[in-house]
């Protein structure tokens, strides 16, 4: 019998000064049994970093033909495809052909090697944005992860400030490709 997903309730007060986005985001996020806490945190961070109306979590690891988050237009076409982690570059190239915009938040233990091997190849994907944040930042958030995620996120001048229970942490947002 397969293990069930763990369900998290996320509430993010977003003030993205850089993009002029001020929202109260609410989402139910399922963590697949094989998904790490770090990857789950990265998905919620991507939800804030690339926030726009209609952005939604998908089935994630349970559906190999879907990204981690997306925006589907009224005509059924993918307007925004958001990946988290270290995907196969062919997946990103394919997404770039089918989606209006593609965004990637690369993270994970092999990040430096993955970037060295694949970022230059992905440069040919004209509609791709690659944004990274410090892996240690993600690890600290994962260690504090609770089933009810309540974050205050402020993004200004390329710095992400995240407040949890009165404590604020910060990390730089590095735009490696495209624009956020």
C-alpha cells in the first residue's frame, strides 16, 4: 500500500515591491511521500516568487506531465510553467515550446554541478527565467517546517525577507536567466 501525501496549509502575506505585487496567498500543498521537506519549501517559495493571479499547485511528483505550479489560460493553454529542483533540461526545453513563459527555481544537493552542466544549454530557451536562492536558506526553513505554514514574505531590491513567528531571515534572489 502506498504511503499517503502529507497535507500542508500555506498562508503567505506577500509584498513583492520589485514587481508591485501585494497579495495574501492561501494554498493547500500536498507533500508526496518521496518529496523532501526542502523541495516542499522551495515549491512554496516559488509560489511567492512567481506569484500571479491563477497560479496553482499541480499534482507535482504524482504527475510527470505537469510542472510544480502553473497558470492555465481560459483557452486551456499553459501561460506559466514553474519547475522546482533540478529537472532534466529537455523537460525545460519542451516546456519552453509549449508554455507562454517558463520559470525555474533550481535547488537541491547537486545544484552547483547541475548549473555547470545545464544552464548554458538552457540559454536558448527564450521564454525561460531561472531564479535561485541560497540552498542553506531553504534548509533552515525546512528544519522549521510545520503543517501550517504562515509566512510573511517581502521582496525588495533583489532580497527576499521571510518572517516566521516574529523571526526574519533573508536571502538574495539571483536571476540567472531572463527576468523575474
